[in-house]
C-alpha cells in the first residue's frame, strides 16, 4: 500500500506561483504513474498532469505552459510547480499513485486558492 501526503497549498494572489509536493510512503521508482488531479467545489475530480516511470510527462491543455510536474524517485516525491496562477486554478489538488494499471492510491489533497 502507498500512502501519499500532499503539501504546499495555500492562498496566492493572481499571477503568483505555488509549488505542491507529494511524498510517498514507499519507493516510487517502480510506480507506473504519479499524477496530480484537481477538484473544484461542486465538480468532478479531473486530471492535471502525470509523470510515468519512463519519464514521459503529460498535461491537460489548460495547464500547459504554466505547470510543471517533476518526479524524484530517490526522494519518493512528485511535485507540481504552478506559475502565473489565476482564480480558475482554485481547487483542491490531489496526488495519485498508480503502481500498476488497475491499482491506485490517493492523497488527502491540498487546497489552492487564487484570490486578491
């Protein structure tokens, strides 16, 4: 079982940046996929970005050019650097680990609020 703990959320002004981190309880080097999702209040959780163990990075279109996902298999962390934020990015951000297709674990989430 993989336990995930997110951190780094908070209140940021429009145009600002935040860096989210997700620490896994075990070694993630063999984990098929580490990803970030987000959930806006009242809406379904949606995919944001993924880093698979082969090094391939995937982003949903609305974060391309603003967000960067990085995965550190030594520190067992996956991070999400978020730049040039605006209120549309306000959401709870969740870390997801997929050890292999069909199995997955979620963190508890970290709230990001973009507001002046």
